[in-house]
C-alpha cells in the first residue's frame, strides 16, 4: 500500500476547530483525522448511487424568526408529503427550532428533499441519516 503526500490549504478559522477536534478525538496527528474524514465522506457518497426505496431521518436547526424561511420549509415539506412518515418540531431555545423528519421513498427524491431543506437560507445545520427499509435484511 503506497502512501502519497499532498499539501492542504486551509483557512485559519477552520484549522483551529479542526485541531481541537483532533485533540478531543485523540488522533495521533492531523493526517489520521483527515483520513477518517475522507473515509466518512466516501461512505456517505455511496448512497448517491443507491436506487430504490430508502428510509432516513432528516434533522434541521433553524431560526424561526425568519418568517420567509419557515414558509419555505413548510412548502418544501408539503411538496414531498407522500414520503414524509412523521415529523416533530422542538423549540430548542428562544431563537432556534429543531425539526426531525422521518422519510421513506425513492433514494433520489429523499435526497432532493434534504437538499432543498438544507440549502434554504437560514438553516444553520442539517443532517440526513439514510438507513435501510429493512426489506433486504435477514
Ligand atoms: Ni420552534
């Protein structure tokens, strides 16, 4: 197994929290941490080629004071209502809301739903954990 070295350019603002993460997670060095992040990203990308039905959980955190954003999030969900099994809204604090949306549907359509929610201006954080529908599991 060959090792290839390459340089990475990074903003200072990204490096400091990254170094903290390395320390917290007890990585021996930055290279170890970057290897893990790359592997993680590649596993996530595997889903891109997945066809057929998937189940997943979408979480988004946003500021509910942005009225336009709330309207956007609502109408995006109504556009995809056939694939939303359940959703829950939690008022995290004065400004922020957490929404958990459980979806089931064609992999491409569920990813499209997530992208539209995540990219809505004012959404501070978004995650999409895809899992199996269980049909193929023994
Ligand atoms: Ni709320």
